[in-house]
């Protein structure tokens, strides 16, 4: 049986770190805070691995099917009978898998940051925030209640905000963290309303019950949810779409992706942890978590798959033109998450149908490894060069050999070159898409070619191209704490593909055999190699071919370089429409109409008061006259009119 | 000789009342105004006498009232004239229009 | 015979004091200060005596009657006069005719006592005149001030005019019913047009005394011109006594016409509150300001009167008691400042708190009480008036009344603001108060706070019926 | 537990303050008084929970009754239920923080503390009274201290603001008064007793007249659109503690009144007018949020955001479900703590930078880490971050509102949900401009919070977190009583 204490400790240890370092860090743990945070997370990681081992190999399976277990669960806030926010722990393949991923990557980042962030003024704060993030992300993963997941969802958002804004005195970072928070917040409203809708139909917030009630066609809750319709879609679909919007926001899906590139203003290890490996895949996780329900609505699933593939494609195209190393990786992240999303969208529920589901989460797993690796490598490079721009780099392979190798492994992995891990997961995704929707399959194929191209464009830019301009005098690749994570992650990125993932994670908990179809893999691999060679041709040595190509399609290039002007569109909507057309009139209305009315009452009173002062004329005879008029008036009124 | 009836007397008293009020409204001299008030009071006296005689001959309230009114009118006039004299001292005039300092 | 002396005890006591003062005046041996102390002492005695040996009864064939409630009302008036003798010491000490002042004042008070006790329109008329004419003389007491004689002139002419109206009304009542006795009148009233007309005339005369719109116009001018002590007397004691007899007139005598007068009272009450408030809004002279505010207060009293029930009487009496404390405190502060530094403008009160916090707190308490802000007694007073008035479930009326409380709050706050908040380079200098003034203010302040919080006061009044 | 303590402690503190001469002593006396109140409030909470745990099922606990004005059937009737206990707790938190924050007050210290304590006295009395007359008495007691606090110690256009506030609040209470009188005279037996009135019931016609009067009247206190204009001016002109008390306590008087008096006594009226109020409060929520977006002054910003947040309270009440009402009470508590803290932080910032303009500040996090951190926390609370109280309250309201299946309520709920984005925008804008960014020139020497400020902030943050992390105690405290109110509503047709 699962050891509840251990599992509870997994998220709580980082939380303890947050509280301790957050309150006392500046005073008492100025230099030791990194160690404290890392040790706490190390324990977490070990506990997570222990749990995973236990779950997958000891007690998780019942009759060959992985069970959903809720070893801990207590009511946190009861709204009405049956509807309550519970704080609980759910153990099922995806949550356990995520536990391992999150703790592992987080640990890597903790270790890496020990030297990367050394000497920062707010070093303890940094580790406190990392702890907060780890806590929230682990909590999110373990949530047994849809509202609980929302709570951690928000907490993850805020830790992301805090970490992006870590360099708070850089205006860009401030703008970026605001943008990230607000955009995801906007999506979260969708999520929230989705929760409200789903909970209304299901009459519960508990995942297990909710899924049970909304997936059994006989249940009255399900019938209700399906028969109510609004604007042509059933209540259930609406709920799911709204929940997906929340996921899309966090996972930077088109068109809510605009915050992700900017989020790269944060420290690079943070980008590796939050904006590559863990938080951004929360959307995928959310959809996976609710997948049985999603599978009841084809409309929702179709939406997911189209949003996924569009994001994947657009991001890949944009990534080809960007020059900021981290932004390229950010777009790549978005593109890869797009892959995971549409894989879910094309999946069915149960048995062989669920291949997309397994593929998606497999990709999530491998992606976490190789993308974290890419980011950490990029971090080392940036650390060395002190610049984010690819044009400042080149020929670094001699100076940063370990980084170079690691980066190459990651690149090959993401490009889908066998036998690296990305190959296996991507193959599965493509297979699922192929089985389900041929359009998506072809789009995905093109995207994976582009992926290979842009990632190798980056690779060649950094490590080959022009000769190195070395100004840095400090240690080449940082200390051991910077190298160790690279090595560990490289190993992971290289071999993770051989894990029989379907044995562990599948849509319904049963075992899914991974089958490698050599004949099917030919097309994507060739496409990937083409991309690599194209990149090599253009960027291996310094030449003017890229400029020529860019010039030859300057309009197109510019559009892509400007990220399809989506940012500008948002800016227009917020600045021009929300601020100018809603905010300003509202403020004006409040000041002049509502407040004006109040003041008008006052002024009118004064005005009347001034006007009637003539009555008090000072003439005693007039007073008497009013007296007499008063009598006559009263007499007439009460004798003739008002009897 | 024809005995005047109640209505005739009431007519006269009402006329007197309004003449008094008219005087009160239009005169400028304070003394005249005071005299107008006396007219009003006298009209009331007439009223009381008439009611007493024609309507309630066996209740003498009206007659007594009249006597008291005359007395009070005298007291009132005395005070008023004293005040008017003082006003004359300070304003050098007993024109009501000169005593309109306080208003609004 | 003995019984008569006891029943008319309050009136006789005042008469005795009047004569005593007359003799002292003849003696000419006393300085103003010691005379003032003597007067204050006499007033205190008079006030204390009011609580003992009260015997209810009818005298002179119903012309005069008294009872516990009436005795209590007289006590309130006595208290008011005592406070006046304390609070306006500044002005009294400067006055050359202190004895005359109190002789006249007490004569008016005597008139008021008789008026409250009257059981016949004749008696009522006589006592009303007795309560009015000396006040006109008092209004002129600042002999060398132009405003004072103007005020007196306006007062005497207006009241003469109103006497005429009143008498005309009484004559019509007499014509229509044949009786002037309060006991016999109700049986004769049937609401025919003549009686209605007569009632309108009578009502107007009452309204004149109470300064009810549109019969109020004399009020502000007279208040402004008269010496502050007289203004205070007019606005508190005189108003109080007239409202007491007004209650009797409406509740007892004209009870058969209560639907008629309810409407009349309602209309005039609304008009009075609104007009009083609107005029008060604009005033700069604090006496004039208080004049209009007291007009508005009278509008509130009318709300209570409109209830036509036991609660109406009790709440009006209760309110008058509170009103004595609050308004006299306000006038007391005004008087101190006006007779010491000669400033009567609200603007000149700016920054007063820096130099005279005690005066400011007393003034603030008084004004809050007038505005009906808890925990001052004014809150309870006003609330009970409204509650009494609300028994007819006339929501419009009550809402208007309640909204008028806000309007009045606005201008009361104007004074508060001037004293506490606004800055002034040269505020009124520090004033050392005479002990008696201080005593008076403390009594007022205690009264303002405790009359409301000690709830038995109201219950006691209620039990007096 | 003797409820009179809750009134007597502030009363004696106030008298003691009046009798003191040395400003230093006054502060300590005030602080002692506030602390005693605080402890008493906590004690009340414990005693209340003990009683409930011991199976005391009376609606009101610790009842006391003294006859007052017997001829009007008014009695000094005290008692608390879960809702009032919660509100008292809130008041105690805000009072102690308010006293601490104004530690450096030098101008007319005695008067300042006297008025603060008087205001708290009014609030305590209001929350424990079960007689409508007494309730009204305490309601009005709390108005004038605010006027003076703003007018004397305020800043900016203070006289105008003070006037506006006093007059609008008095206007509100005038309506309340009329409503109360309507209840009094139309009930079969003339009584102001809340419990008695609810037992004997009030006729539907009366409810239809009195409910809007009472609800609007109390609504003015809690910034019911369009009667909210006193809020921005009043809050922004008030001194720090004044703003804290205004937003933290005074606005809650209105919400409590709307719930306890209007809705509880007149369920039929509540049903009749619920839709109108829902519309108004939805407007207030979103419109308030958008207006906040345009504010440049921190205090104005928070004041307008209070309009928006208090809209949630009214929305929760008018949704007429048990959950939403519980949410409304939670929102009152949460908003009270949060906004008091917000104003405290703004006050601290203003004291140091001498400006409240968002655009004129930058990079405060560097020199004032403590204050800025609190600023972050309170901002997050305002935008509904889980773990802090705002989230719990808002979510409860949303869940409660969503229980109605029809489109009208749905749209209102969605409108309310949308506001949380706008809230995020303005809060982050403010934080981003002031706390973050490069340090402004000349700010290098600014100091961080002093001990009293730190203590005040920590107390309020503790309250916020106590609700945010463990909302169940508040829910359990308030829930049964909102359930009672709901039962009454369900019983009426």
C-alpha cells in the first residue's frame, strides 16, 4: 500500500523550504539557502521515485489494470452537500509519472542553480520561489479534486510570475511576468467556468466521481449534461472546452501562447523548469486527467487536436526566424506541447484506441528531459557569453565540450532521430495522428521537419558557424553543479525512449504494447534528416545564404519574424479596446455621471436654496402677506380640495 | 328702525378685518400699521359681540372675551409704541422700509 | 383655598420671584455680579421646587388645570430658564437692566405656564399674550443696537397680526360652537366648513408661534437681531411651551378633526423641514443659522405630533427636553463668543478648536444632538419623533423626514468643519469662561449624553399620562 | 462569555484615552485596549465553538437582554451567531492593526485614538445587537467618527470627501431607518427584536416595501452601485487608519445589515428584488474593476477595487443560495482584512515616498523588502490567489451562484468571474510599477517598516492566510447560520 506520509512529504518538503527561506532566508541562510533547498528537493525526489517504484511495481496494479488510488483525502471547504473542495492525493499512472518528472527536473534545476545563480543578491528568495513552485506543481499533479487542481494551477501561475519577475529591476522582466500572469489568468477564467459547469452537472468536484458520473451513459448526470445545449453545443462540451481553454493558456497554445516567449526573461534554469519541462505541460496533464470525460465529446477533442497542431506548426515556423536563443527554445516548447495536445485530441479512450494518450504523455516525459537539457545548456552558454543573441555566439564547441555534447543529444532527440528518446515518442504521436486524422498527420510531419531544421539552426549557430569571441575569463562550464545536471539529463534524453511507456501509462490503465513500425518511421526520420542538413547547409559555416533566403521572401520572413503580429493584435485589443473603450469610459462615467449626479444633488440644493432666499425679504409686511396666503391656501385646500 | 341681523354685522366685521389687514400690508408708517392691527382686533370684538347676542345669548363668553381683547390690545399697543420709539431713536425714522436690514 | 395654592404652585412661585426682583430693583443696592448669582440661585430653587408638591387638579371652572405631565413640562421650561441664567452670564454682566430682564423673562414664563395649563380659549389667549409681549420688549434689550430694535419691531408687529388672526379664529369657533372651553368643544366639532376655517385660523396662529412654514418668516430676523439670551429663550422655551399646548389643542380639543389636522400637519411639516433646511444651508450668521435650524427642528416636532397617540405626546415632550439641552448649549457657545469677541459668523469660527477645545466639543455635541447623531440624546429624540410619526405607515412622509435629516446634517457639519478642520491664521483667542457658563455647558453636555442613554427618562415621561 | 465586554472594553478605552494627557500614554492605552479587544474576540470565537460543540443549538448564543425604552418595546438585546462572531473577529483584527499603523500620529493624538475606538465601538455594538433599534444606534455611531477622521487628519480634498461620505452614509441610514420603522409598525406586535420579528413573520406587502429600503440603505454602506461614489473619495482622503477602518469595518456593516436584517427578516422581499440586485452588483463588480484599471492613485485604485470586491458580497447575498451567502460572509471578512492591509501598505509607502501616484514610484522592493512583500501578498489576495482569503471567498460565491441553472444567473456569474482577470491586470500594474522596476533616484535612503508597521501587517496577513489556507473553520462557523437564512427563504413562496 502507498505510504501516505511519504507521498504527502513530496510536495510539503519544498513548501517547507519556501516558508523557511522566504521568511528567514535573507537573514540567516544567505549562502546556505541553495543547499537547503536542494537537499529538501533531493529527499522529495527520492520519495517520488520510491512512490513510483511502489506504484508501478508493487501495489498499483489490480487485475492487470493500474488503479486510481486516493490514499489521502480530507474536506477543505464544503460548498454544499457533496460539492466540496477536498485536499487529497490521487495516485494513478500519470500522476506518479509526473511526480518523477517534476521532482527530477526540479532537482536538476536546483543543483544547476547552485552555481548558476551564485552571488545573486536574492539567492535565498530564488530558492524559496523554486520551492514554492515545486510545491505547487507537485500539488497540481497529485490533486484528487478538480478544484484542488485549480488551486495549485493558480499557485503554479504565481510562482511562475514570481520567477519570471525575479530580476525585478529589469523593466522587460516586469512586463513579461505581468503578461504571463494575466494571459494565463484570462485562460483560467475559462477553466474556472468550465469547472463550474462540470461540477454543476456532475454534482461533485471529486475527479473520480466526476469522471464516473460524466462518462456513464446511463447516469442521469451525464444525460443532463449532454442534452442541455447552448449555442449548438452540449453543456458537457462547453464545460470541457472551457477547461481546455484553461489548459491552453498554461500550455501556451495558440492563441494564448504570447506570454511564453516573453517569459524567457526569467533566469534560465527557471525557464528550464517551468517554461519547458513542467508547468507548461500542465495543460496537457489537465486534459489527460480528464481524458475519459473528454473522450465523450468529439467536438472538444477535435478542437484540442486542431489547436494543438496549429500551435505546433506556427511555433515551429516562428522558431525558424528567431535570433534569441531562449526564445527559439520557447517556441520549440510551444511546438512540442502542440504535439502533445493534438496527440490527445486524436486519441480515443481505452485499449488500442488510447495510443494517442500514451504517446502524448510519453512525449511529455521525454520532452521534459530533452527540453530541460536544452535550456540548461543554453543557460551555460548564456552564462559564458553573457548574451542571449545567437549572433554573439559561434564556435563554442571547443570551449564548452560537455555542453556541446549534451546539446547535440538533446537536439537529436527533439529532431526525432533514432535512437534518441524524442524519436520514440514522436513516432507514436505521428502514428496516432495517422490513424485518426490524415490532415493532422501531414501537418505534424511538416512540423517535425521544421523542428529538426530550427533546432539544428540553433545548434550550428552556437557551436559552429563563426569562430568564438571569448571574453569570459571564469570557469568554462561552471562548477560540477552545472555539469552534473547536464550529464544526468543527457543520459535521460538519450535512453528514455526505450522505456516501454505503454506498459505504465495508458488511457484506461491497461497495458499498451509499444510497437515500432520501421516502415512508418521512414518518412519522419528522413524529413528530420533533411531539416538537419538544410540547417547544416545554411549555418555550419558563416555565409550569407540565410540572409539571401530571408531577403527573397522578405514579407513572409517579416511576418514570421514578427510572430504573425499576434502580440500586436493583443496589444491592440487590450490597449485600444479594453483600456480606451471600456476602462476609460467606465472611469469617465463614474466620475461624471455617477459622481456627477451626487454632486448635482448637492449643487441643486444650494441653487434652490439661493433662489428661494427672496422670500425672506426682511419686510415685515410681506411676512404678514405670506402668513395670510398660507391661511387662505390651507383653507382652500382643506375646505374645497382635500376633504 | 330695522335691527341689523347677524350677517350684516358679520359682514361689517369681516370688512373691518380685511381693511385692517390691507392697512397692515400697505402702510409704511409703523404707527399706522399698529392702528391697522387695532382694526383687526376691533373686528374680532364685533364678531364676539354679535355671536354672543345672536347665537348664544345666554353664554357671556363673547362679551368677556371682548373686554379682555380691549385690555390686551392696550398692552400690546403700549409695548409696540415703546419699541417704535426706540426704533425711531436708532433709525431716525418710523418708516417700516427703513427697518429692513436683516433679510435672506 | 390651600389646595389652589398648591395646584398653582409653579405660577405663584414665579410671581413671588418677580415681585422679589422688583423689590430688589427698588433697593438698588446690588452689583450686577451678585445680582446674577442671586437670580441663578432663585432659578435653581424654582427648578428644584418644581419637582415637589405637585398636585393635579382643575381650577376656575376648568380654566386652569394641571397634572403630572404638565408639571413635568413646566419643569422642563424651568430648567431651560435656569440654564439661560447660567449660560448667558457674559451678556448679563454687561447688561444694565438685569433685573428688568429677568422680570420680563419670568413674566413671559408665567404666561407660558398659564398657557400650558389653560383649559379655555380665553385663558389660552390671555396667557399667550402674556408670553409674547414681554418677549417683544426683551428682543429690544440691546437698546443701542439697530438690529435689536428692528427685531423687536418685527416681532411685535407680527405677533400682533397673528393675535388678530388667532382672535378671529377664536371668534369663529365661538360662533360655530358657542363655547370656548376645551372640555366642551370636542363634542361640538363636526367638521363643517366654518369650523374648518376657524381651525385653519387657530392653526395658523399656533404655526406662527412655532415658526412653521409659511408662518415662520419673522423667526430668522428676530433671532438674529435679539440678544442671544432672548433668542435662546424664544427658540427653546417659547417653542417648547407652544408645542406643549399645541399638543393639547390637537389631541384633546380638535380630536374629532384629526384626519383634517393630520394632513395639515403633514404638509406643513414637510414644508417646514425642507424650507428650514434649505435656508439654513446658506446662512453665515450663526444665530440666523440656528434660527433656521430650529425651524427645521420644529418640522420634526410636527412629525411626532402627527402621530395622534400617546407616543406622540411623550416623544414631543422628550424631544423638547433634549432640545433644551442641545439648543441652549449651542446658543451658549454662540453667546460667549459673540459677547467676548463679537464674532457671529461661521467663517470666523474657523480653527476654533486649536484655541478653545472645550467650547468646540460642547458645540459639536450640541450640533450632533440637533442633527440626531448617536450617542447624543438628539438621536433618540429624533428617532422617537419619527417612530411616533411613522405609526400611520405613511412612508413618503417618513422618507422625506429622514432625508431631511441628511440635509440638516450637511449644514451642522459645516460648523463642525469650520471649527475642527479648516485652518485659520488668526483663530479666536483663548477664552476664559465664567464658572457659571462652564457649569451651564457641562450640565448641557451631560444632559445631551445622558438623556438619551438613560432610557428611563422616556419611560418616565410616557408614564406621566 | 459576556457580550457586554465587547462594548465595554472599547468604551472604557475611549474614556481612558480622553482622560489622558500624554500622547505616548494614549497610544499605549489604545493599544492595550485594542489588544484586549482582540483577545476577547478570539475568546469569543473559542467560547462560541465550544458552545456549539457542546450541542447548543440555539440560533443565538450568549444572549442578554436588558429592557430599554420599554414603552417602545426596545430592549438591549445582545447575542451572536457564527456570522457575527466572524465579523467581530474581523473588527478586532482591523482595529489592532489600525491602532498600530497610526503609531506615529502626532496631530491631535488623543482625539484621533478616541475616534478610532469610538468607531470600533460602533462596529462591535452593531454586530452583536439583536434589536434593530440598538443595531441602528450603533450603525450611526460609526458614521461621525469617520467624518472627523477624514476631515481632520485626511489629505487632499478632504472636506469634500468627508462631507460626501457622511451625507451618503447618513442617507443610507435614513433609508434603513424608514425600513426599520416600516417593520416595526407592520409587524403584528410592535417590536424591534430581530429574533422575534423573524419568528412572527412579516407580511409580504410590507416586505416588498421595506426590503428595498433596508437593502439600499445598507447597500450604500457597502458600496452598492450606483451609490458607491463616497467610497473612492472617502477612502483616498482618509488617513491610513481611517481608510482601514472604513474599508475593513464600516463597509462590512452594510453587508452584514443586508444579510442579517434585510434578507433574513424579509425573504419574500429578497426573492422579489434579488434579480435587480444581482444586476446592480454584477455591474459594480465589472464596472468597478474597469474603473480601477484607470486609476493612477494607489488609494483610489484600492477604493475602486473595494467597490468591485464588495460587489461580490452583494452578489453573494442576492444569489440566495446557502453557498453564495456563506461566500458573501467570507468575502466580507476577507475583503475587510485584505483591504485594511492594502491601505496600511499604501500608507506606509506614502509615508516614505510622499506620493501615491503609481507612475511616480519604482523599484521599492529594493529598499523596502518587507513592505513590498506585504504589498505582493495583499495584491495576490486581492486578485484571488489560492492560499489567501480572497480566493476562498470568491470561489464560494461563484459556486453558490452557479447553483442556479438559468441563463440570467449564469451570465451574472460569468461576468463576476471575468472581473478576476481585470483585477489581475490592475493589481499587477500597480505592483509592477511601484515595487518592481529600477529603483527611482532619491529612493535609496528609504527605510523599511518599523516594528509597529510590521506587527500590524503580520497580524493582518495571519488573518488572511488563516482563512486562505484553512477556510473550513470559517465555513463551519458561518455555514449553519447562512443555512438558517436559506431555510427561511426556501420556506417562502
